[in-house]
C-alpha cells in the first residue's frame, strides 16, 4: 500500500464567517506528521509508521474545507464548551436554572449549535512541530453563563506522540466546562475499513450507565461481566453485537469508562489500541478522569481520497470529564468559578509491534 500524500494546505484556505481558515502541518524528525485546521481545531491527518516503517494515515478526515463543512461535524474536532450530552439541555448552577440549545433531539451535545466544532480558532504555528489555537466563548452563547477563554496547543514530539494541551478560563461568571478531542482513529491506515479487528485495552473498572438517548442515568456500574470490560486486550468487535442492554440501547459502544487509579489531574495511561495487521499501537495518556469509547455507530460520508465512511470504520477514544455532570452531584464537578482554569493534556503515542500476534 503506497504511503499517503500529505494534505494540500491550499484546499483549506478559505474565509468562514468572516474569519480565515488554514491548515497547519506539524512534523517530527522521524517522519510522523499531523495536519490541523483551525476550523474546529480539528485533526485532519495523522501519519504514523507501521511495523515496517511505512507511514499510514490513522485518522478519518477530509481533503478540503468544503468537505469539512459538509461532513460530520465532530470528526477530528476539539470539543468545547462541554463534551458529551446534557439532558434536556438544562442544568442549575448556584440555584439559577440555565437552558442550553438543544441540538441532539431534546438534548444538548458537544457545546451546542455554536460549539467549538463549528468555530474558527485564532491560530499561530510556533515551530515546525507545534501550533497554538485560541477561542473565546461569549457570555450567553448557547445559553451558557459566563465568558470562557479556551487555548489549545498541538505538538508532534520526537517519540512519535501527538500531544494536546488545553486550558479554559472562566473570565467573569461561574460556568461549566468539559473538553476533549474527537478524533476518529483507524490504525490500519485505510479509512474505509472496519475497526472491529482493532484490539483495545482500557484501564477502567467502572462505566456510566446510559439510557436510550446515551444520557447517563447517574448509575456507575462495574465493567466486570459486561462487554464494557476492556481491562484485558480485546478486539472491539468481539462483543459489540451482543445482547447486553447497554450495547443495544446505543447500537454499539458509546459509553463513558471511568479510569482506575492515579491522582486527580495527573497524567496517566488510559488505554491502548492495537491493529494486528499493520502492527501499529496507539497508547492514550490523559489527565482526565474518564474516557468516552465510541465505536462510530453512526459514521457516514465521503472522506480523504474518496474513502467511504460507514458505521464502525473509526473509533473514538475521548478523554474527558463525565457527561451530564451538572445534573449529577456525585459526578466530578464541571463547575469553573471566575478566574479558575480547567487544564488538561491528552497524549496519543504511536509505536509498533514487530510481529503479528
């Protein structure tokens, strides 16, 4: 299979909503590269070597800004102001009720209609391997209280990792915040192929039970004896079509796994994804308390090179806080007070196994 062609920055140069969109290519000394557009601060291409040193594109994405605008809104995007769902788009803070926009049926999803995935960030490439992006959410946008300033930094390191550092500041009023990266991974390097043969390990012993709308019920269950137990390496497809009610409610995996061990806010190893065919391995490190596992149950559309994206051709491993946290007092708080930052780091580190297991 030939190595992929780097994306053409000219196909991402545009003006959207009066703001300039561009594509920023980051490289390390060993050939690994990432292409990031400031529309949604999204990862459009990520080139990582297989066991023979051949580069492959391991994320789903698009060839041009026109495809981005017409495609799946979350694909590759950095998610803010709030990753995941908020039931009925409602929450109360300090005794005051807030009604958010409803963009997922009656619920609020990924920051709403004006969330970061629809916005153009200010961007500055600081060196060959790093780009910084910034965005300000105004008080009242999508119903959120308070001004929130967001900074995101992408860096490709010489140990073949893509590092995402982020920080959100509550500028003037109490608010809520939850951030993540919504990259869709396919370590085969073939964007239209199934991810069911990918072998997943997640260091989580509990998960958030969800209802049929993928909203947490508030119950935190143990993974033991369920298809959500990935504490040992398991193919994603091994149990995905079983009859467990949690899988049947959402058509596969779309669940928050509660990470075990580690100090709050400390960087820890959250998960490992392995593609036996190519030998590629991706280790996920994070400072967040949980990991959203999404098996691409509703994927569709045309992507890079004309690849057809279908359900389960990409998998998301999204470190984040708990979805719907403002409505569950026993969940870790998502509240930010004026002058308070929510900071985090996500690391996707790539390696390979020399032989096929």
